[in-house]
């Protein structure tokens, strides 16, 4: 079983290690934690209950709830805003009293004068400091209680050899703030040393401010996913016994017919059975232009119906819809982990304990150096605070979350974070032909009607020897033929406004063609459309026009059909798999990026070479008549020579090669097998989406590298400065909070 839990209480990447270690210690459990979405994805055997998993998370010091609605992962708690408000009310006056020395001394002198006036003794203490301590107490003891609780639990787990856990940022913040607060009480009560109330208040204020800003930024980062989650309809108008009935979307069944009015979103995936319209698929596939739909057209749930009233028959509902599939893949990608993040988490696991030891050593060194406990405590606190690894923990997952959400908006569905890193160094791309470079739909590329050949029938059918009449007879035959070539011919002729007429004695011979007697008024010629061999067998010699058209089609490796009336060949229709309009441009772009394109197809050498020439692929880099095994061999052969290979395909026969490639992309119009095996699914029909996916991957990796560089540099520079005593602990807290906000904000640039 696969579960997703919303986790609260995580503060840094060390928390990720604690939760994962605890869950993965349970037999039959594989868990992955996403710091960016504050969630954990668990793949557990059937005998592991959700209660067991939640209890394990709680034992690690965190709270968890089972996610039943994916939109819960895109929303962030309002608690961070309340905590910030309370922190400001407590910390700001405490800091002001502590740091504005004029006020501090004036209040102290006033209180002492009043005590002297009444003859009351007063010990060595600062009344103002007690006020600041009193203002800070609610912040330390109430608002920051979750931080102290998590720190205490983490410490217990860390010292327990039977548990999996580590010290986290909470330990650093808790230790630093409590040390400053406790020292302030001691110093003010004894008159021995400076008071650091403003440090305790400032550290917590900036930490809580940082978490609030992180929550807001992460909410913005998840807005792309949230927009997808909000697309689904809540109600649908179904047709029951000819009546329109509004029902909840959850009650819709496969096979139900439902109404979609102009301006409404289509409730679920289906097939148009009545009406014509245009549909905006941009939120699902990234297509910028609306698509025309008519009876027989497939439509995607959550897309927007523009200007026509259509009735749709539901074919997929609930979790089987295209939107649900995309959402599941995006959530899975956001919950996954890239190799970079794995390395960062290993560093974070030892970072906090090391920093704690460094802070203790720094405090001891300062005390031994100048015997001033105040300076020693302040310096140790500054080291603890500035070293909090928030930025380190957020550097990778937030960028991945933004990238996956933004990709989904553009019709690029990333199934795994590792795919983004895999895009680096790609220098070869292998492309399938049908459905990838081509549309997978047959289209007439040339139609030749020989009036010279038709002249042979002029004496028999003088009034019928017209091009429109000849094409009408072809449409009459092919409109009843469900063969892809026949359908392409019928679509081509119908698009010219030509109408079909009635046919009698209709027959289809597989491999040969279709024939029938077409009613053209007072005459009904026998019309045959099929292969040249079949037509030649029952007709006179081909006219030179017909033979020339056949030769031209053969030279271009096109499929062609010959049409004859009463044994006289009159027309040739050349049909081919339509090359996508952006295919040549995409191939050229691959070359500009230093990626050499290869064509691997199961089609014949003639067809493969013709397509390669049209799109700009060198003939030497074409593998024709390729079986699934030979496609796989082509991948492994290039890899053995040190190349990094991208495979783009759409069919079951591409699945093995897709799985073996360093990076793989499947066309969203392809088979479920290919999509399941691919790293990235391209929901847009155009091939240029592959370039967009590579560019998204490249920009994301650059952002992640920039984030990590900043996070590491911040600690490398900040810790020594703090250790030398040059950094006030409160300023260290501000720097720590701002570094986290910088990382999250930088990641938002991907949008």
C-alpha cells in the first residue's frame, strides 16, 4: 500500500533523516520525506497499518495525519502566521527595552530613586531587565514550546542506540535561546555579567519569521500544483432519460453521458457524442491554441469548453483520469529525492552534532582566553544560531517542487527528481518515428486525378468525367472503409466540401482494397480503390499520368492507393504518416544544444530515410525495421561508447529502450507502458516539448547549484565570524532566517 502523510514539526533536513530513519527501520516499509511539502510518502506492505506509521512518526518527535485529499499537500498551515504575531508582540518590546540603553538606565534610575525615597533596600539588579525577561518569557515558554519539545525528543532519540534519529535545527535554536534566556536570569539576579534577553527574543523572532516566510514561499512554490488540483469539477450535468440532472462528480460512472455548456470545464475524460466546439487544453497539455472537437473526438477532463454545447460520454473517471494521473506523477516527483538531495541529507545528518561541539568548544575557548563567561556564552550562542541548516535543507526540495509544478503547467510531467539531474551531459537523442516525429495519423500528401486516363471513359460517361465527380466516387467508397489509409483519403476529399453518394455491392478485401457500385445518377460505375497490384489485375494498362504518380510516391516511400472506374485507373492517392510541424525545428535545436539526433523505427528503410531527410537527421544515424530488442541494443551500444542517451518514444515497442536510456521521455498520446517507464511525460503533442523539458531541467539544476553554493558559503563564512566574537547572536539569527528566505525566493525564479 502507498500512503501519504502530512507532517508538522519539521524544521530542517536533519528532520528528514530522523523521520526516514524511524520509518525505514520498520520491516516492509520504504519511506521518502519531502521537506518542501512537509509530507512523507510511504510504500508499506499490507500488514503495516497507518496507525503504526503515525505512531512511528510521533515517536521521532513529529505529528502526522493521513492525506486523503492531494490538495492538502499544496496548502500550508496558518499556525506560522499566528506564531509570528505572538512573537512580535513579545519580542519587539523586549528587544527595544534591552537595546535602547537610554531607556534602560532611565527606568533603572527611576525605580531605584523610588525605593530610596521609601527607605527600601535594593539589591544589585536591573528592574528593566526583569521587565524584558518577563516579556520574553511567553515567547520562550509558550510560542517556542514546539521547538523545545522537538529538540528534546530529537536528543532522546539521538542518544538511544535502538532508534534512528539525529539532532536537528530545533536543537540549535532551543539550546541557543534557552542558554541566552537562562543566562539573562542568572546575570540579572546576581549582577554577574551582561543580560542577553534581546538575544533570546531576537533568535526566536527571526527563526519564527523565517519559518513564516518559508511557509509563504513554499505555498507560492506549490501554486502550480494547486492550480491543477483545483481544476477538477465538483458537479456534473448528466443526461438521464432525456433529462438534465445535476449530480456530484463522485457519482459519475463510466458510460454516463453528460452535458458541457460553453464556458464550463469538462467533468471527466470522455468522447464527444454530440455537438461541435473548441476546447482549451492548455492547463493539461500546454497547447496554446484551442482544439476543435466533434462527435468521435476524445476530450480530457478539467479542460475548458469554449463556444459550443457538447454531450460527452464518460470513458474514465476518478483516479483513472488524465488529470489524476498527472497529479499523481507530480506529487510522486515532489516526494522523491534527487541524488543531490541525498548527498545533502548525509551532510546534514552530521552537521548539527558537529556544530554543537564547535559551539561548546568556542565557548570554552573564549572563557579560557579572557575569563569572561558573558562573552563565552554570547559567542557560543551566535555559533549555534548562525549554523542552523535551514537553507541547506531547502536548497534542493523547494527548487524541485517549483520545477515539477511549473512543468505540469507546461505539459511536462516529471516522474522523478533524478530525471532533472539525468539531463546533464546528454549528447545523443534517439527518436521513434510514429507518434513521436510524426503524428501517428495518416494524411494524404498528394492526389493525382488523370483527366487523360478519364478520357478513355468519355464515350461511356461523358457527363461524369469531372474531377469533382471522380473524387466523390472515391469518398463514397472510402467513407465506409475503416482502414487508416481509407480514412485519410475520405478526410482529404471531405475537407474540400465534396459530398459522398450511395454505394451498392460494397466489399472489402484485406490487403487489396475496397470496391462497390457507386450511384452517380443515371450511371453507377464499379469503383475499386486499392493497391496497384490489385487494381492492375482487374484493369487495363495504367496511363502515364498514373504511372508517374505511383513512381513519385514510391520515391518518397509513401503508401499509395489507385482508384479505377470499370477497370480504368483514374487517380492515385499518396498517403503518409504526417510529420509534426515542429519536428525539423526541434531536430535543429537538438543539434544546436550539442545533442546528436538518431532515428530508430520499426518502419521500412525507405520510409525511415524519407522522414529522416525531411526533418534533418543524417541517413547514417537511422536504424530502420527496428525491433524492441534492436532499439535497446542501439541505446546500450551508444552508452558503451561513453555517450549519455535520451530516448523519446510512445509505444510498447519503445518501453525497453525508454527504461534503459540515461533519460527518457514518452509522448502523452502514447501507451501506458511507455509512459510508466519514462522519466518525463510530454503531454503536449508537439515535439518541441522535449526541448522545453531539457531547458526546464537545466535551469532547475542551475538554481539548485546556486542554492547549495549559497547555503554552504553562508555557513563556511558565518561560523568563523561568529566564533571570533564579531557577530551578535541576534544578528546571527537574522542572517540565518534571511539565508533560508533567499534560497526559497531564488527557487521561485524557475516559475
